[in-house]
């Protein structure tokens, strides 16, 4: 068995593979504020839209943050 298979079995992670680790890395980077262009380049995508379509996920925390950013921008203008 491969190192990843043994690691997954030891820590209770089913079907672990390099692609899942890549996906996790990209998702965590984006969720924690990394810009899409940098993540896209790190992944080797020819176009940042690939990264956006595959690795970004809507979540409540992100929606709340986006709403706060918008509200702050509006109220600064007023």
C-alpha cells in the first residue's frame, strides 16, 4: 500500500489521494483570503476562471464577510 493509503487508514480518512490534497489546499487558501490569481498560478491553471469554477464554494461565513465589506464600503461613502 502507498504512504497515503496508510496515512488515511491511520487517521480515518477514506480514499485519500494527491488530488484530494490539492483540492483541500486550494480551498483552504481561498477560504482564508488568498487571491484567486495566486492560487490559480500555484495550481498551474492556464486561466483563473478554472480555479474559480472548481475551488470556490459558497458558505455562510464567506457570505457574511462579503455583506460586511459591502456595507462598510457603502457607509464610508455616505
